[in-house]
C-alpha cells in the first residue's frame, strides 16, 4: 500500500502571518493519523496543492507514479473540489490496481475527526482486498468513483 499526498483541504494549516489556510509541503496530517495504526505504510508527497489548482499535468504525474510503483494498492489524499476529475482520469488509465481517493472538507489542523475517519476507511477497505478499480471515500461513504459525488449545496458527499 502506498499513500500519495496531493494536498487539499485535508492538509491545510493556518498561516498566522498571512491569515490564510495554506497547503504545506509536508505529510504531517497523514503521519499524525498513521501514528494510531498498527501498520507501517509507505507514503509520498506528490503535488501539495489545493485541488482547484491541480492540472492535467499533475494528474499525469500521479498516474506515472502509480505506473512505476511496485505497489498495487494506493490511497490518494486529494482536495474535494476536483477529486472526481482525478478519479475519472485514473479510471481511464488503470484497470489493474486498487486506487482510493479521499480527502476532507475541513483541515485536519482544525477538525481532525473527518480526515482521520476518511483515511481510516480507505486503509481498512484496502485490507479487505477489494476488486481493482478507482474508489472515493468521504463522509463515511465508500463507492466506485462514479457513484459518489460532492453535493456542494449540502456541503457533503453522497451516493448517486
């Protein structure tokens, strides 16, 4: 299992000097969550962006990292606004791996429950040896990428 960190709200931290929430160039939130698990998980930071800034080149880079990896199961921590675009792209590239995309609507630094739940569900799902495919897990839900979406009006993800 390889956990890839692309940034997003999940990772954002408050920058007191600027008065902004920034995506830091580290894996601190993921590492903090993994401290409470019994497993040892490989992880790598790959983009460190708000998902609205992720480009097609970034998605190609993510796909290249997955292609070149010895692992066959992946978790991608991603911003929620465009995770469906990354999921769709990866579903067109891979049919021989298990890829779960997750994130959080609130930064881990502000509310660590949501991000912990989502990452925990992703890890648990991968240990259940699921079929190959691209999945999204958010708000306690987990499904194939094209059966779950962000309801912006409600501020949560739902099955469709």
